[in-house]
């Protein structure tokens, strides 16, 4: 017996036991698996548990999970919750890493993008331009006290062991 899932706009006609609950956002088709609203959903098929988008890709393209072993199913839309077959493509880990960099999803944790950063770019520039070794007002220890960081942090900035790209 077919049913309409709670998200009527999805056009879900799966038998109730197989329905994963779908909703449409933009042209993405997002899973609504509980506990994973922003992450990859999982599915079980013939006793094998896998990521739902991998299963959808295989079903749509007449492939098996073993045929795509060692490859990744990439999201063209950059939406991990999307299971729209038109948004999924097969690729290598290298392809996926390239996508990450090209689309600005790589978190490089440099500078103020690092949650543990004690300094900002202006402070780093100030340290490098005004530090005078052993000076009472502009020496390593004095700058460290003024900025509320350790002397070793100031020293690492000066020696480009921290903030080396600046």
C-alpha cells in the first residue's frame, strides 16, 4: 500500500516501510532522517548499512555498492542532506578534495578563523613592526603583557612559527 509521506510536495510514493521521509528545498531533495538533519543519512539494504546518498546514486544508475567501492558520491549542490539523484556524481577522493577547495568549504583554521586564536592580523603586524628585543616598552615580554598573551606566543609570531603566511 503506497502512502503520501508527511511532506506532500516531495511526491513520495514509496511503500510506507521503505519511505525515508523526503522534503524539497530549492531543487535539493533532503532526507529528514531524525538525528541527522544537517548530516549524511544512513540506509540499510539487504543487511548492508551505507550512506543514503550512495544508495540513491546506485539505485538511480543501476549499480551496486560494491561497484563504487573506493569511490565517493559527491554532492554538486554542496548539501550533505541532499539525495536528489541529479545532484549526485561519482568521483575520487581527490575530486572531492578539489571540490572542497574550489567551493570554499575547506576550513584551514588560519589566523582569526581558528577558534583558539589569541591575536588578530593587526596585532600580528604590530608585533612584527614594533618589537625591539629587550626593550622595556616594546620588547617581547612587554608586548606579551600588553596583548594578554604569553611571551612565547609573541616570539613565535616574530619567528614566523605562528602566522607564517602573514
